[in-house]
C-alpha cells in the first residue's frame, strides 16, 4: 500500500479523472496514522481522497487512543460502525458514542478518540472540503495536559463552553436540512464545540414520493452532508428509490446489503456488498435498488445536495 501522504487528494483517481466507481473493501488503502508510533496510532483505511472530500475508516484496539490530537481545515463527521468510542475535544467535551451514532466536528476543532472497551472500535469518517492543510502535522499541537478535562492543569485558561454549545434537542424538520445539528458558519466560530448526534437525534426525512426511502442526516451544512439511506424491502419485484442527482461529489458506504446502484442515464448498475463503497461524481443520476427481503442501509457522504 502507498503512504497516506502519497495518495492524499488523488485516490482512487486523480481529481480530473473522476468517474462512477465501485470500491471494494479489499481495495481500500491501509496505513497507520500517525505513522511514526504504532502504540499511539489508529489503523486507517482510506476509501476516497479527492479535491472535494475524504472518506475513510479508522480502527482503535481495545484500550487504545490515537495521539497526538488531530485537526482539519474542513468539517469532519463520524458514523460509528462499531462502538463504543469516546471522542474528546480540546475544549473539554467527551462524547460517548455507540454503534450507529454520529458526531459532527467543525473545522479547526481539536479532537482525539479513546476506546475503553474490550472490542475494536471502527469509525467511518467524512471530511470536507479539505482534510489536511499545508502544515502536516500542524506546527503546534496541544498536549493532553493543555486540553480541558477532569482536574486538568490548564482548565482555567480555556473557555467555558456552557454558553457556546448549541442546543438541538427539539424535533428537526425539512427546514433544518443545511443547518444540522447546527449552522456550519456558526459552528466554525472559535472556540469550536463538537456535537454528538445519537441515533434518536438524527434529522429524519423522506427521499422521494413515488418510491419513498428513509433519509437520516447526522450532519448537513454548507460544507457537506452525511447520514443514512434506508431502503425498504420490495414486494412484487425489487424496491427502488426515486432517481437523484447531486451538485457535488458523493460516496455511498454499504452497512446492510447487498444494494444495487443503478446509473440511470448510463444504463449501468453495480452491486455493493457490506463494507464496499460506491463513488458518484457530481451530476450523475442514480437510484438504489433492493432485491432483498429485508431493508438495506447505506451511509451517504455528499458534498452538495
């Protein structure tokens, strides 16, 4: 496998050579990150890294944590494939996330993950529009002792987050699409808060009318959108979603499948199995088809609806 730095922004294709592509799990690029100390690294699988987003999976072993803290010049959203996991922010938030939960972290939010369980934790991450800046790693990275935590020696020097963290406990609605769990521009103002989006807190909506499909947003803002497509089982024949087309690039990660991705205008179709991903460039019309006798689930990552 290539080094992560060598493929950044151009895997599995160069930005000017994007095309619809089925990316099997065995074709993901694997690396340790950070690469210089396996004891404090996570096991990273890069699925897509292009000029508009990065999608990948990282794993933490039982009792493990990655170190040092991480930061990105874009927003990052998590979908927990296998939990639990505890995500800490530099400003003293500690989100306990179970399988199926999500997490939204605005750009420039310091963060670090811990696995306090006896199982491997697995996290699907989506970073947009840019995963890394010019300084990799950043010139100055706070140590754990410089972040806020129980009896932390630097607590008095860090902001009180109680009046900064936005409350999104109310029932969401269609008008929240583009500003969930909070407005992107507001979330990116320093000091940044992070937002755990539990399964029951996802923004629910229905995709299509003739052939409705459940759509559940973890995050949705001016940078990108991540959530779940849940397509019911068919009856007499397969169940199909209404065709859709996006202004930005997209990827679909299969959680429960198999699922058929039908490229409507191209008259091509691809079957994706659990843990596979399908890349859809901007402007390509597609629909999902379920030939199974049970609902199927995909995690979507879309830069612009």
